[in-house]
């Protein structure tokens, strides 16, 4: 599926467009299938998007929220992606606790926690072994090194094709992450990329030819839609010739 790009003039416009797109996608999934399954990105870019979503009315009981990756820290740790999204959004709306599916980080064993979450995914989506659940929407950011979720350059998890959730590593520190097969089963993946610091990595990720091991965001080629929301600072000269692939 060719990617679809939108370049917004600045970060505020990117945030507004992203929130509107997410709401539209969730409403569409609920209308079509009675439920929306969303996976959130971590990092700093999505936080104002979550704060904007907190101002919207959505059929909360029909929405299930997951995370595409998580630092291996307690849920109340300042680095926790779960903590960020709950403070920015989910604690501010009448969101049913049963519909919250954070990546667990309490076993003291990242691989065991990853396996536990994989079992939770299979139970929620009612998928058998060998089948891959299809999220309605997965939000992703992209690091200035071209990583996404916790798929960091030159790490073993980039090769994982059997598990749905696995252990990524950033500077040797464990993180839990959705794997490439799970990301690519999504009906829609939305990348949110802001800031001039992302320009070089974006060029490498979007180039016709390139090394996915060095720029892991290249591995995200979902069966469904692939959408990029960029601000002008991140797009830079790309604005004149975005690839059609
Ligand atoms: C995380 C994210 C990570 C993030 C990128 C971009 O846990 O940090 O999942 O993949 O999306 O590093 O982060 P920024 O949005 O802060 O630039």
C-alpha cells in the first residue's frame, strides 16, 4: 500500500490534524466493527495529540487502548509511556479501566512480560497461534536515528517474525515493543514526525533504497494504510518530492 503524506506548517497544526485523524479512524472502526483497537506511541511528539483527544467525546466503552512500545520501568515512572498517555488523555476522560491494556513491566523479566502481553493480545483479539491481530490504528513516532516503537538500529528484535511482542534494546536497556509482523498487520499505521532533527532520518527512511537494519522505520509497511503526518520542519526539502511508494 503506497504511503500517504501530509505536511503541516508547524507542530500545532500537526497535533490538530493528528487528533482529528485519530478520532475519525476510531469512529470508523466502531461504526464498522463495534469496537476500535488503538495502539499508542510513546515519546514526546504524541503527548499534545493525547491532550487534544482528551477534549473530544468518544464512545469510550468501545475503545481499547494498547501501547506499541514501553520502557521497562514501573507504570508510575517519569519515563513510562503508559504514564504519559494516561496523564495526557486517559485519566481525563471516563475511560473504562478494563479497556486499558498497557505493556506489563512488573515481572522483573522483560521476556516474560512480553510473553504475557502477547497472550493478552491473543485473548483480546481471539486470534490463534500463527495468526496476527489487526489493530485498527497504530500510532508511531520516529527517532532521529530512524527507529520506531522500540525497534532500534542493529538490534536483534528487528529480525523477530514469530512473536507479536518482544524485547527491544536502547543502549542495552530493555524495552517492550510490538514486532514488525504485528505492526504490519494493522489496518492503519500513522507516523507522527515533528522537528528539523528528524529530517536526515526521514530522508533515509523514505528513500527508494536503504538499509532497514540501520533505519528500522523502513520495516513498517502495513497491509492497510500507511500515513505520515509531518511538520514542515521535519519534512524540509522532502516537501518537494515525497516518494509515492
Ligand atoms: C518511545 C517511542 C519512540 C518515539 C521516538 C520519537 O518509547 O520513546 O516509542 O519510538 O516514538 O523515539 O520520539 P519523540 O516523539 O520524542 O521524538
